[in-house]
C-alpha cells in the first residue's frame, strides 16, 4: 500500500488495482500485500470503471453469458494473435463447445493453446462476451483429467491475413476505456524506505522457497533467506535488519503465502552472498548458470520462471540469442525504463548469455515506438 499511495491516493475504498497491464493483469483482491520480483506496475481505476467490472467476472458468470448470447461471428478467432501466427487456436469453437457441452472433452484440447492475452474479450468480441473464459473452462477440466494438447507439426507459418488484422495500440486503449488516462507521464524518482519488509517465499513458478532464517536472526542486504525446493529460485533480503516473523502473510493475489518479515535497521549493510564475479569471460557455462541460480533470477512474466532452468535447457542447443525488449501490452514500461536507465547492464547481460551459449552475437528486439531506447542502446 505504501507504493500505491505514491499515486497521490490515500483512501482506496472506491478504487481497484490491476496488478500488471490492463489486458492480462488481474484485479487485486487484497491491497495489504507487498511487492515481489514479478510486479512490473499497477493500474489504479475507480471500481465502477468498465474494465474493472469485466475483469471481475467469475467463470460461472461468463459461462452463463456466453451460452445465452454468442452468435458465432468468429471475430474472436479472426483477431486471435495465436491463430494469426498459424496455431490452431480457435476461440469461437470453444464458445460453441461450451454452449453445447455434455461432458465429452474430445476436440476441446486446442483450448490449451490460449495464452490468455484477453484480446478476444476486451477488444475482438462485438458483444463483449468471454471467449478466454471458455478456454479457461476447458483448460480446467482437461487438467483434472490429465489431458494434454498434442501438436501435429513443429513449424508454423503465419496466416496470410495477419498483417491486416493487427490491433493498433491507440484503438485498443480507447476500447479499454483508458483514452482519458493516455496522457504524458514524466518519470519521477521515488524512494520507499519502509520500517518493515515482508518477503514472500513464492515469487516464481514451482515450489515456494524454504526459509533458512529464524525469528531474531540478523540479516544483511543480499543475504539468502530462502532456499530452492525443487523447481524454483532462492530469495534474498532486500535490506539489513532483524527477522521478526516467519509466517504466512497476505500476497498481491489475495492469498496468504509463507513470508520472512524483516524489521529494517536502515543501515543497508550488504552481505557476501551475492558477490559479483570479476571476469565473466573466464567462467564456464555451468558456473554462469550456478551464479544466476544462486542470485534467484526469474522471468518478469506472470509465471516468474527461474532463469537458470531456461539457460540450462539451452546450453549446446541455442544458435541464436534474442533479447525481448518489447512490452507485452499498453502501460507496461518496465523494459523500456530498464533499457533507458540501465542499458549498459542489458548489454552486459547479453554478453554473459553469449558466453554461456558460446555465441558471437545477440539481437535485442525493441519496438519501433521506443526510438529513445533504440538510440541509447546503439550508442553504447
């Protein structure tokens, strides 16, 4: 809540908060949680805003509305990004299957191809229905039955109509009801120094980290306070201070998650667990992976997939390295700011990955609407 109050709003009684972007970000159920590795931004809107109402629709509500209203115009499929890329994702078929569902899941496996980008629900459907929810309905049933989609080919060709069916960002923003908020927003530096820090053990896909500190222990900034348990990543203290609790605490999603609570001593004493290596060019691929693993690096997407696992799976196989500098949806600016403010580190990270994969070059993909980031990276 301390971060949210930087917006100038003190009382959130009449407001709702979207964790992430307006398309895929969920409406937060509880604002008493705290920032994690995966948070890229928050959108604050009045609770009466149509986007909040749409995102607050339950699976059962969506099923009833879909069954009563869908006219099979197939606009959800014709504008679906995955369908246009050549995949067999056809939301209109899942709407039809849900409307006449008798319990037989045959033919519904393609729902697993849905990336939940929400374009079908928030832009494509002229009736404002819920194709993504139809996909989720069948995904849930298939997961219960252990059914997995089996792809029929390995190479996909974009459909011929793809260049003519891409959605302009300005039109998307208008459809989301955010046009009035689409104003220049100069960057401002803000520092938050809370008295108490709560660090979740679940900031990644897989199993939560296992706390390695106990109540009363003194920790230093950068010290490991949670160890990997299976697929996952360790967690580290962000400040120095004293551990006052190791217990379940509210998480941004609304549930309670095992957390380490640290009383900040405001000394910012840095520990030795994350000591930089002086020369990455002398490291082997395995050593690089181990350093990344111990640093707890994860992806910034919704899942927060552990980076060391991704890199390990590509060693000896990768022949092309592409860094994704494209923002996934409107009002997400974390990658843009990172390229502008820490471009040297972005390029340094690329060089470290080149070392791990044994490559001589890498490509950074940046959207054309970010010329300042392109110019800055090219100048380095």
